[in-house]
């Protein structure tokens, strides 16, 4: 994403999430996964986008009294099969509009 779009796209993503929550458009897990995928696609940082956006999704879940995701139960911050699987799931989520695949 072009750097000049980051602030606007981040804001749109969070505004969408607020609307989805207020109008119960998606179940909480689906909404949290969508928050994560939308924000990670904005890619606002050189490094740490996955960590920050997973944290945003987990903070949303905590704010409604739900348990945070396990994110596959593996360390996604280091190269390896878990990280590769997570990145493939992100691509699939966007391609198929099935955002829960990021939770495998």
C-alpha cells in the first residue's frame, strides 16, 4: 500500500469494525479475524504488522469478554512452517472472504 494511504485505510478499517460491532454484522470471532486481516493488509509498519494486528484482534475480543485467539498455537514471528501456514491463511482469507481461516 502506498504510504499516503495508510492513515486513511487504517481509519476506514477501524470504522468498519466499529460499525460491524454496533450492528452485530459478524460473530465476534469472525469480526476479530476481519479486524486482523484488514489491518495487516494496510501494512502500516516495516516490521511487526502481524504482531500489532493480532494484538488489535485480541484486544477487541478482550473488550467484549471473549477469549483471545491462539493463532494456531505457534510462534508466528519466526520463519518456519507455522509462519508460512499463517501467511498462506492470510492470503486465502482475503481471496475467499473466509477470514476465520487465519485461526486454523
